[in-house]
């Protein structure tokens, strides 16, 4: 049953704005260290599509360490656990910033060092991240989670947009070692700034909440919990479809469209601008109508985006910057709506007893899929790099990849029917009652 009533006007918890400040600066940090700037720097060192897939897969793979970390969280508390992990990983970003300046080293050696540093960064992040979602779930009441998550994601997308604009300006059309070093240094400074907001954020004071959340639950019992199991199946299919899209759209723009680095980053910024606009009404809509409508709208838009990349890669549409910007804009809307709906549904699907272990297992399994997916797609693209069949459609490695992503995303949209969403149904009131009732009728029609 879906929550389809009017949203509550309850205030957000005290100190929630500090969590949003952390999200803003953390987004500036990871958008550079793990995003397009990393891909472009690795490409400048001669990284293949498979290697790019490995770099994209390291971070989700090391979320595996959330399972052993779940046992240690109660000993330190949520806040101290996250603060220690995020603080340690920030040191490694300064080392990444120094790497481009080591020009005496050959490119293959720097590529290996870069991969090792990303591994260490992701390991520390993976351990600390095990406390993040349980912490948020305890702090933010369910009645205002849609509002909080939409605001938090708006802060994240604003930070990502700023990071792309600044990184694009720093790199320019033909970046050298100093420019890459400056971009990574900006990421390191943002990481330090995020720690100040994290230190000011409220912690969960009650030991009972920590004890209940850390209660050990058999893995088989977790996997048999219906809301958890169905959401996990859906997420695994979505990850397999979309897990490498951000990496390989950048690689295609560089290798096939011939766009310079600064243009690629500036075009990517359109996605974060769109996400910020989409999140303005999305939070209250999620609290009123539930998470599944947002998931479906987001996935439907993702299908259109993947189809657009297929048209570009198959040369049915010329690779114009305006087309890429439009796809990034639509992708930003899709990602914002899907992430908000999926996160909100995930928080509601985890029972209080053993919550740390539910979150850890969910994150680990989806992260393993997210780690394997870009590596598998990258290996497939490398294996097909010489394949070319010109007919009505130009079949090549990238057109085959984007075509497969389109079909898999369509299947993920169809699979939303299995998801379970529970919640109260407040009675709508006020001047928008008829509007709400109309949307309810459309929602019931969609469910048929």
C-alpha cells in the first residue's frame, strides 16, 4: 500500500542542515576524485576501457567491508565511525593530487599508483559508509524523509555541478599535469571542509537504538524478508543496466565524438543542474504519493536517455554538443527521481531489529554488482573495438552497448511491479484535494 496523502509539515531534526553541508562538500570531493576528472586523467595515462571499468568498480566493490564493519559500529557510535573513515580517506586525496606532478615516472607506473590510491580511498570509504544510512535512518523521522532526502540530494547535486564547472575551467581544452593536480587539490580541500560539517552534525544519543540496529540477524532471514528481497532484485537489475553508463558516455565523447576535456565536463554539468530543478518538488511528492511513482518516472526517463546515446553511437544522429547536453539534462532528472525514490523505499524496507546488517548486506550485494558491471561492459567494449557493421544502423562496440542498456533499463522499469511499499494514507485536505485525487486515479490506472 502506498503512502498517498498530504505531506507532514513537521520540522526537520535540529542539526540536519549540517548533514546537508557535509553532502555538498563531499559531492565536490567525490565528483572530481571518482568522477569524470578521474576518467579523463586515466585516459591521459593510456587507460583502456577495461581499466576504466576497474577504476569505476573499485569503490562499489570495497563496500564489501560494510559487513564486518557493522559489528564495530556500536562500539564507536555512528558519528565517530563515519568521521574517522572520512578523515583518513581525505589524506589520500592529497596524495592523488601530487601524482600528476611526478612526471619523471612513466605513464603506466602512474596509472598503477593512481589505481592503488583509489583502492585505498575506496577501502576507507567502504568501511566508514556502513554507519551512514543507519545513522540517517535513526535521525530523520519517516514522515519527513522525502523532504530531507530531496534537500540533501539538492545539496549533493549543487556540489557536483560546482565541481564540474570548476574542474572544467581548471583543466581547459588540453590539460597537462599541473591542471590535473589543481583539480584533485580542489577535491582534497573540499574533503577537509566536509569534515567540519560532519563534526557539527548530531549523533544518535540512545544506546538502545545502537544496540537494536546492531542486533545480529541470520543472512538467510534477511534475504527472506519480502520488502528487502524484492527491492534487492530490482536494484541488481538496475545496476547491471546502468552501472557503467557514466564512465562509457565520457569515454565515447572523448574517443568517438572527439570532444575536448573541458567541453565534456561542462556538458556533464547539465545533468546536475537538471537534478537540482527536479528535486525542488520531488521531496514533498515522495512523502505524498510514495516512492514507486518516482522510481517509474525516473526509469522511464532513463530508457529515453539510453536510447538517445544509442542514436548517437549508431550515427543515426550526429554527435552534436546540444544533443549530449540534452541527454545529460534528462539523465540528471532521471537520476534524481530514481535515487530519491529508491533511497526512501530502502530506508522504509529495513526493520529496526538488525538494521545495520540489513543495510550492510543490501549495500554489499548491490555494490558487488556495481563493481562487476563496468568491468564486464568495459571488457566487452574492448573485445568488440574492431567490430563494425554498416547498414541502416552503424553497429559498433558502443552502439551495441547502449542498445543493451536501453533494453535492460526497460526491463528494470517493468520489474517495479514487484516492489513492496507500505505506509499510512493520510486524508488529503486543503485547496489541492481535487488535484491529489486526480493523481491518485492516474496512479491506480498505472498499477493495472
